[in-house]
C-alpha cells in the first residue's frame, strides 16, 4: 500500500505521437500534432487507426506507436515508470517481449494534482495499450496502494499484453501520501477510485472498438490490494461492464468491520511490546494473533512495522476519520499508546457516526454479478487473510452468489511478492497464482468449465524458487 516518488516523463524514442488536448489552447476539438498509421489501415496492421483514436471524456491524450508495449521496451522508451512498480514483483520474474502496438496516455478532467507523471501535475491519469496482435479481449486494472497508473506493468500488464489482450489502467484519481486531501468529505478520495475505474472501463471499451473495428468480446477486471478491492466493487456495482474478474488480495471495507482500523491499531499497540521481549512479550504476541496476524508470520512483523502498519493506519484513518487527531494531519508517526490522539489507541467501534458512514459509502456487500476468483496469501500481514478474504468469501456465499465465486488461499503467500526474494525458504510469490486464476477464469467463461473448488493451495515443501515463480496449480 505504500506510495512512492515518481519520475517525470522521459523523452520518447522510436515512437510516433498523436497529442490531443481539449483545453491547452482553449479549443473545443482535438488538435493533431503528428500521425503515423493511415486511416484506412487494416485492423491488424502496425498501429492502425492511431490518429482516429479518441478516448471518450479525456481532457488530454497522447497516442504513441511503439515497437514494444511491455516493460522490455517501455522502460527505455519512457512509456512506464519503474518507480511505480518497484517492490511489487520478484526480481527474477521473466519479462515477455515482442508486443508492438499503440500506447495512449492521458487524463480525465479532475481538480487534484498529486500525480506528477509526464510533468502534467494532474490526477485521473490513465494508460491504454492496444497490441497489434489482439485476441479480442480487454483487461482493466486499478492500481495497488496509492501508486500511479503504471504500478501493474510488471505484475499484470506485461503478461496479459503478451497473450494478446488490450490493457487499461488508472491512477484511481489521487495518489501518494496526500491522497486523503482529495475530496470534500471523509471517504471521498476512496470513493473516487471506484468511479475512475468505471470511467476508464467505459472509455477503454470504446477505444478498443475504434482501434479494432469491433467491441471487445471479453472484458476482465483485475488488480492487487486496493486494486483487488476495486475488482470486487466493480463486479458488485457494475457487472454489466465486465465478463469476470480476478481479485488479488483485495482490501476489505465493511462499515461494521473488519476493515483496516479493526486490526492495524492492534499491531501498533502490541508489536513494540512483543519486539522488546521480556515478560510481556508472550502476551503481546498472542494479542497479535487474536487481531488476525497468523501464527508463523512473526518473521514478517519487523518489516511491516517499519514500512507499512503505522503509515497505512494514519493515512487511511485521516481519510475516514480526520477529526480524530484534531487539526493535525495523519497523526503522529510511531506514537506511544496513551499519548494524545495516538493511532495505536484508535478504536473504530467507538469512532463517530461520520466515520462509519464514510466506510459505508465504500463498503463491499458480496453481491457480485459476474464470475470472480480471489487469491490471497496465508501469510499476509498487511491485510491478514482471516480479516479480509476469508470474510469476503463468507459475504459472497451469504449473498447467494457462491456459484459465481472461487477462492484460493495460497499457503506461504504474503502481501508483497518481492519479500519472497528475501525469504525464499518460507514464502512463495503470488504472481503465478494470479496467472493460474486468470487462465482458470478464461476457461470458465469460454467453456463454462468451472475452476477447481476453492481451497488452500499448499506450498510444495521441495519446490525451489524458480519453480514457485512459474507454477501455482490450483487443483489438488
């Protein structure tokens, strides 16, 4: 969930551009700067119809004809931002190549300015990629944490593009450490994430139709962490836009809990006591387990205490309950329990009604309207599985939508795949499990062949790191 610094747009290489701006010159129609492919080019030819593509509703767009749409080429050409996906994937994850096509970058009208990519200083940025060799499908993704639109490039975009899908992603409308400043009332910033993904999906479907002269035969939503939350929300609220989705450890929001605020304060209170050792360490460790942090995950606690728990609690609490710390913004880092307005003491159950209403606005129900597959690691200590996907699976079943759902608990998986490089003997990366789930969804939609029954996917005791990086069978 941690945000990061981003770099400015780097100069384009080996790309032909079409730049459209509806506002820069006060014009009511797009201004064409340059063009590449002929208007009557065949749909399968390189960058065909580039100059005819217009993203509906976009305030600005820039279309480029690229020899490579995956990170094998976009890092060098400047059509991605490596800082955006840093730390999300294992270092040895293979990078596919050989995917020429069109990339469109741009933004929808918005008033916030946290996203500095391209020097635009404008939120609601998006990226749409259209491979020359198209399989007829579209994948739409929301980003994890508070990252920007390129965050899924290594984990998701590279792979789906190599399989022929068109791909679109959004920055969700606000980014970075100050995302909670966006909006006028508590919960506005997170609520915008949902509307921005809906907006992008509608626009991307139209763009695909313009480029290939027919609408997508299949549209799939996917994403990790906050992006997984967006998949759940979209399939609950706008199932008409999608054929299905894959949720990778999505964040759970429920007005009555569990949610971030029902377990993160416990970690902030009890972990320092546990780490200090002494007579109270055992009690503190048991309290961590009760809060949802699984036994056997203790080796991951120091890193998450340093990098995730405190910052996540303070930033999201500021978004939902800004009055807790008065005029201060996002509390006091690593405050001592008992000190004034300390997030380690935050009690969501007794928080004001306004905070509960803010969560209710973004809450999930489990009433999915299209097939959904969830994968979640059993050693996730940012979104503990017992407080998140275990609960969501029960919500789906209670809502009577169990026939549309499959849930795989991945033994040894944790929230951030790069940690598998640090602890290869204890963890497994989730990226191959996501890919297994994605292909299972494809088969489910294509042939009505239902995926294997939901279960806990064991971590093979004898598998080496290379095998775990490429294989994750969901069946027994």
